[in-house]
């Protein structure tokens, strides 16, 4: 209980620190009235989108809540489960909403800061990103600790071993609520942002030949709104779900491994220590004027690396004190941290313009858009090799360090701990990710308000860095999703054994049920990506038609004498995103249940395994290819191969347009699909068991 009080204090520390940063950003100058007007329009559009999204999501949550309540009434679930589902979804959505509100407030302040110096712009954007990062970890730990105290009191009459089993079993299910909200936020926000971005680029840059973020482009406000609802609110909900999912799944595995309360305490303590380490790391992020991309990246990396080193130092005495007979678990923590850093470096290598892959991708523009697309796809596929090997090594090391050679359940617990280790510094890692869309918005405001060229140069430098950190953040999220999903698959198998201890699951590849499940699971990411890509294409087509209409019918628009109808594009993106996100979301939720009812627990286990492996590789490929296409375009815009307006630039814009839904819609949404399928399977395990086993 003392440890849980410490976790609660850490969660409050994160929220207080986040609030202080919010106030610091708010006190900075928002710039002139025109900058504030543009920022206000972006904020208004983002709020309107989220209001409409939450209404639709509210209906979904109400239906699932009633379904879970009915299942609890018939004895398939605890009566705590439906309410845990609601709180998981609420806090996931709340963390994204707070991050989005901060980002839309900080964009003009970042642009104004960049008018003074590069460091001022960096500090404004990074501070706003920190609000998102520490809100996510603070609310995540708060949700965990509140439920722990409630459940510990509710089951106080049980012996400790049974009590902790009930606590972790009930806590595991609120991850389904967090995963569901994350999926809607990621998919809906991704469709919105990329429809606006693709529409703005194809008509504005390629057809009309006007600069990016030109105020004459009717889709420019929708594009800036999309950066916030997709890359900030969506990312916040996504990583909230990864964070709590890794902690509670590892806590559940501690029970299966026979470690009891002490084993449950380890992932929660590591998460709490990570909050404090991340707070310390934020104070080391700063840079000098005229810093290169490499120096800017070092500034952000410095804070992340210091936080990671602190975890390395602090984790050992904690494990030595709590589980002195299992000191090998420290190796699992290290393997997760090292894997996270390594995946970040690989992602940076393949997506940053400072390295060969993106430079070669830029060079391919000399022969047209087709070769840009071919080269980008090839590079994205190649980029999956290292992350797959890194995750494999991390699983192997964590499994055997935790004692997997002697106890299978201890090895699985080690894999879960490695996922927690990877996500322990999420507060500052997510800050470097959320910083990117804020810098992108700041560049748009600088362009639309005709600020001096040096301001746009600084915001472009921050934006290009943001593309790399965002790609790194996506790689980090996908890697942690793979490790968390492995822990959840183990939790699913344990759940089936708990419900029907006499049932011996045959998970060999010679079992046709497992094999069919593997094929369905491997197909699922392709189906999901197809639906989300098609959704972006349909929504973008509508925006392209609307932008062309305004260019041709509004007199004086191209001459800058008339103002476009920004609101119509925002409304079209909002309506399209809300309608088109339904099919992918239903596929993610319904498929595991249907497979369970038709094929039983062994088919579901196969589905989860196939979904995890194929989804992980596909998400990495799409995120890295998209990030490289984006930075290849920016590399040309900085003057390479003819610069802006050249044929090479137009070819690169086409590549970036293809990459937009890759990196901001389908790719990052697949990692939620991986975990949501596991969570749904665990929640509905009782129903599947009744149909097939009991």
C-alpha cells in the first residue's frame, strides 16, 4: 500500500507539473491580432471536431457499457468491469483533449517565440508538448491507483493471493475502454488531418503552384486543425492506452507468475519513477540560435537520454528491495529501455534528412513521382528489419533474465516488465512527439500572417525536426505495442485457464484452429489499413473538389483580394471523418469476438499472434515510409534538386501525399488495433469459454 501511495503521489506530481507548464505557455505572448485570429480559427475548428467526435463515441460507449453490464449480470464478468471500461475511455479521451487545447493555444506563441530566436520557439513548442506528455502519464497512473484502492477495499475480505488476482483481473479490462477511445481518436483524427493535408497539397502546391500554408488555400485552416485532432489528440489517446495497458497487463502476469503483491508493485513503481525522471529530463532541453537539424535533435535527445539513465540507476535498488530473489528482472527493464532507444535511432536513421535513406529518396525525384513512390515503399519495407530484430532480442533477453528457462510464467512477466521499461519515460518521449504538430502549426501561422522570412526559416527547422521526432514517437509506440500485445496474449491464455482449468489449449501450428486464426489475424492489419486508406482517399477527393471550386468561383481569391471559405473545408473533413471511421472501428472490435465464437480460444490465440506480428511490421513500414517521404520533400524545399516549384519538388509532393495517410492514419492506428484485439478477447473470454468449453 505504501508503494501505491507513492504511485499516487507521482501521478499528482505529473499533473501539477503539467498544469505549471500550461500556465507558463499561456503567459507567453500570443503575437499580433492577426496571429491570434488564425490561431483562434484553428482552435474553433478543433473544438468543433472533437465535440462531434465525442457525441458519436459516446453512443458507442453507451452500447458497449450496456452489453458489458448484461454480461456481468449473467456472471461472465465482474460488475466493476463496465465502469472500468468507461473510466478507461474517459481518461484516454481527456488526455487527448487537454493536449489538443494546449497545442492550439501554443501555436501562435511558438510562432511569436520564433520571431525572437530559435530557442524561444523550441521552448514554447516543447513546453506545450510536455503538457500532453505529463497529462497522459499523470491521468494514466491516477486511473490505475484509484481503481486499485477501490478494488482493494471491495475485495478486502479475501486472502491476499485471491484479492490481488481479483484486482488485476478487473483492472485489466479498463484497457479496453482506453483502446476503444484511442482507436476512434486515431482513426477519426487521422482521416481528418490527412484529407485536409492531401487536398491542400494536391490543389495548392501541385496545381495552383502556391506555397504551403498560403492563406489563399481554402483547406489551409482544416490542415492546421487536422494536425491537432490527429497528431496531438489522437496520439495522446493512443499512448495513454499503451501506457496503462503495459502496466496492468504486467501486473496481471505477476499474479500468474506467483509473485503476488510485490510483483504487481514493480511495474507501477517503474512507471512512477519514470514520471519523476521525465520531469528532470525536461530541464535539459535547450539549443542555440542557428542550430543545425542535428543540434536540434540532440537538444531533444538530451532530455530523453537523461531520463532513461535515471531509470537505469533507480530501477535496480527498487527491484533489489521489492523482489530480491528475482534480481534478473532488472535485465528485463534494461532490455526494454535499450530496445526503445534503438528503435528510436533506427526510425531517425530512415526518416531524418541528415541520413542517407531520405537523401537518396530525395534524389529519386529527378526521374519523377513514380520513382519517388517506388523508392519510398522499398525503404519502408527495408526499415522493418532492424525493429523486428530489436524486439525479438528484447523479448529473448527479458524472458530469460526474468527466469523463463525455469518458469514460463516468470519469463512472460519479464516480457511485460520490458514493455513497462520502454514506456517508463513516456512523459518526455511523448513531449518530443507532440511538439511536432505545434511547430507545424506555428509555421503555418508565420506564412499566413506574412511574418519575416527568418521566422519561417526557424519554424521550418522546428517542423522538420518535428517530422523526425514524430516518426520516432510512432516507432516507439509501435514497438511498445508489440511488447504489450505479447503480454496481453499471455494474459488471454491465463484467463482461459482460469475460467476452464481442465482445458488444455493446443497452440501448436499443426492445430488447424490456430492456423486459421493466424491467417485471419495476419489479414486483419491489411483489411484495417485498406479501410483507413480508402477513407482518407474519399475524404480527400471531396476536399480537392471543394478547393478547386473555390479557386474557380471566388473572384480575386488567387490575387489575394478575397478570402476563401475555410469553414466549409473544416466541416467537410469533420463529417467525412466521423462517417468513415465507423467501419475500421467495427472491424477491430467485432472480429476477435466472431473468431472466438466460431473457432474458440485456440483460434483467438492464433488471431492475436498473427495480428501482432503482421501488424507490427506493417505499422513500422507505413510510419517510416511516410516520414521519409515528408522529410524528402522538405529537403528539396530547402534548396536541393531545384528547390520549391521545381519538377523534383512536385514529384516529392506526390510522394508526401501518398505518405500522409501511411504515417498519420493507417500506420499509427494499426498499433491500437493490435492491443484492442487483445483487450476485447480478454473481456469476452468468458462468453467464448461458455460456448466452446463449458
